[in-house]
């Protein structure tokens, strides 16, 4: 993807993830029942069946949570999976992201940066998730697994359900830099916050969205504020 995703595309992916994670979700089943030969020689013809059944078990790591963290932090997927509550200063609204390649740390201010607020609703979500996390060390849920792992199949199924071209974590990282440009965040700052080299960040910084979103947050510029608000109202995992 050499250009930023439209807000409608980002909305469609997140909405599909939330739909798939709904607690009472069912799926439609359409099948052809084969004919049956009875012991007395009678043949019961095959017939079409259509019904609803409970959806398969949800992923231990909700795709919706992973998506919003990737989309709104510009971090690498490994960095998001490794994020611990100890890395989150929820009082000041700052995330410490540990580079998966070099181990270096960088600070991403979700609110109150000189350049403006980045993701204030994400901060509210993190506070809510923290309250529900108990003694879990990692920010992302991981069920019985020792640590969060990328939910490859659920992510692909979400992409398919949204009827979108492929959206991958690295694409969301590039997308973040382009939206930073739409807010007027300097390329050097976008590179610092996302952990890109200045040269790489400049490339994606110049792939700007068409409309400048001065004064808005990144989540507002991406069109995700309403869906993030719905996530705040949901029972968390």
C-alpha cells in the first residue's frame, strides 16, 4: 500500500472486528444434506438446509484491540504484542514503546503533546482495559498462552469479512505517519514517535491524505472516534 487508507477503510476493518467479537454472534450455515438409504431400501432424497449456529470461539487476543493499538501508535506489531502495563503511564497519557529491533525506548504522548492530542479516546480505552486486566502483565489479552501472539487467522478472517484488500500491521504503521502529516506533525517528530528512521518516515510522510486535519486527533482524522467510543461501552475481555 503506497498511499494512506481512507477513513472508511479503517472504519470497515474495525467494525468487522467488533462484529466478529460480539458475544452472541451467530453465523449462517447453508448446506446440502445427502440422500439417505434406509434399511428397508427406501431412499430419502437430499435436501437443502439453512440455519444459524453459534460462531466459533473468539480469539484469545481480540483483533479489535490489536488493530486500534497498531493504527493509533504507529508501532511495530512485535512492539504492541510486547507492551506491558508497566510501559503505560495512564495518568500522564504516555506509552513507552520498546523497539523490537534495537531494544531502545521511545515515548509516545497520547495527549498533551505540543503538537496536539494524538489519541485521547485510546487513552480512555487503555484505562478501562487496565481496570479489567487484573494481574495480567501484558496490555493485550492472551488467554492461556504465556504472552500475546499475532492472531493470524482471525485477522485474515476479519479482513475478508470487511471485504477489503489486505490490511497488514506494517501498512498501518505507514498509514500512521501519513495521518501525522495531515495534522501538521513534523516529519522528524513522526519518525521519533513511530521509531522510523528519518528517511523512511519522510517517504510515508509525503504520502499525505488529501484533507488537512489541523486541530484534530489522529483517531478523529482516521474517522475512528465513534467506534472507539462504542468499544468503551463494551464489556471488556
